[in-house]
C-alpha cells in the first residue's frame, strides 16, 4: 500500500517517473558495461602479463630444488595460467608464422627472454570470439623446462559482443518498461474515445474512473456530462409527451366540431388542417423521442412488414406494389421499422403518385428498395434532405405537409438498427430509396 501511495497520481508525474527510471536504468547499464570493459585487457597486455609470469616463475624455480619444482610450479599456477615443470621438453615447437610472431611478442614484452630457447604452440578457437590458446615452454638454465598454458582473449571482439548484447538487453528493457507504463496510461484514453463514439450513436455508456489522477477527472467529468445530457433528453421527452397529449385533445375537439360545419368545402378544409397538424405533431414526437424508443429488438420478417405497408396503401386506393422475397428475417424493432417504410412509401405516393417495393438479399444485407416515378431530388441536395426540418424548394416540395422530418426519422431508425439509408435518382426518372439492414 505504501508503494501505491508513492506512485504519482497525475499524468505529468507518471511520465516524469518513467523518464527518470529510463535514465537510471541507462546509467546502471552503462556503468556495468564500463566495468566489464575493464575486465578485458587487450591482447598486448595479456601477452605481456604471460611473459612476466613466465620469467617470474623461472626465477622462483631457479631457487627451488629439483624435487620440489614440479610441486612449486603447480602452487604458483592460477585459474587463468597453468605452470608445469619437467626435466625434459614436452612441447614440440611448431614454428609456424603464428607461433613465430607470438614468440617475438613474448620477447618484446620481456627482453630477458631474448636469446633463450622458447617453444610455442598456438591454437585459435574456431568459434567467436576466437580466443588463442597458447602453450609456451622455456628452457631453464639447468636444461629443464618450464611450460606455461594460458588463453589470450580476443578482447576487442569480446568487449564488442558483450557491449552489443548488453546494450540490446538494456534498450529492450527500457522500451518494455516504457511501453508497459504508456499502455496503462493510454488505456483510459482509448476507453474514453470508444465511449464517446458510442454515446454519439445514442448509446448510454459509463467508463471506469481509473488510471492517473488527470484521467480520473476526465472520466468523472465525462460520466457527469452524460448524466446531465440523459437528464435533459429525458426531461425533453417527458415535456414533449405532455405537450403532445395536451395538443391531441384540442385537435380531437377541432375534428369533432369540423364535422358540424354544414359547408362541405369548409369542413373538408378544416379536417385537412387538423390532419396536417396531427401529422406534424406525430413526426415531431417521433423524431425527438427516437433515441428513447423502449421497443425491444426481435426477429422480424422484413418481407411481411413491407407487404403490410403495401396492403395499407392499396386499401387507401394508392398505387403500390411489392415484388421480391416472400420471407427475409432481420433483427429489428418492428414498429419503428414499419414507421420508416411507411414514411418512404408515403413520400413516394405523395411526390411520385406510385410506389414499387422490391426486396432482395445481397450477401448478408437485406435491401428493400422503394421506387417512384416522381421528379426525384437534385443531386446536390440528396444529402441535405436528410437534415432535420429541411424542405426542398423545387417541384418535389409542392403541396408538402409536415415539418421536413420524414427522411430524417427514417435515417435515424436505420442507424439505430445498424442499417443504412441510400437515396438515388433513377436514370428513367423518379427516386429510388434503399433501406439496407443486416440479414439473419
């Protein structure tokens, strides 16, 4: 718990701590590399040290009796150097170029060896770092032989390999530590971005208030903001429902009173005005209450809904036809989807005088196309007509009723169902509206 309290809570503190740890790790690693480099002297120093050991051992054995020399040689051996004494030569001088050069370097390192009998064998390791195993025998003044075995390390390569390996491990450690900390820092930001995207699509998402102190504050503010927005939307929906209920009552009274008007023309005009006001009220309530639709999604036959809408239109003596699949299941809110199809069909009947519905399956997508023979929509305004309260000023807008929310509501419903609304002008004239939904 104490360590957790020492861990900085602010984002700046955590990033600063990561940088400090990286610098400290780099400092420790560099120190280790420096110390290792001192452990590996270069080849000249190693040869000089071996020559000095050989001369020192000779001096020591000269003052030792013959029967004790073998034991004395073993006693002065070390882990890196082995010394042996024998009365007769045990080493055959190969006298190759390598041995000749090493002999000269031994004599250069220790001038007292000049003019003395030296026999030398050198074997170079095949594997890296290609160390040289040296056996050198020196004839003592009484004719006996002192042999020294040692290894001359390929120091530059050893240091280089050691440095590269250590630096690689060091860099990997720093990157891994930084990536781990940054991953912990970025996780709340990624969750916040995903939550914001879902909220933008109408979902209610709460994010965990965890991570650095700054990120906790952001998450807390985001959740609070979402609560306030939800509260405002809920209050708006409730107010609209109340207003809608209050308005429907006087509209019903107006419709009833219109029936008592004796002038038929005036009665029909009043009833048309009441119908238009009712339609406007319904569309406004449908648009503003769309995100709060409590209807559950369930498996629904899209073909059945389309045929029902066509039957309703033909019962009202409109020119509507259906062609295509007899069944095509989708997972949707059936009432909302029927409202979307009805809106498009009503638009087609209103502006084109007829509606032709065609249902097909394209892979995993159900495509319901509604076509009419009306004037279509100017290409430059195909996107604009999906905006709320947008009404065209062209011929397609003549005799329009409502608030310009029909296609906006359709798009809203399709997005909520995971589908798409596509508008196209037909080459032969008229508009083609495609409702695309994921098919089961």
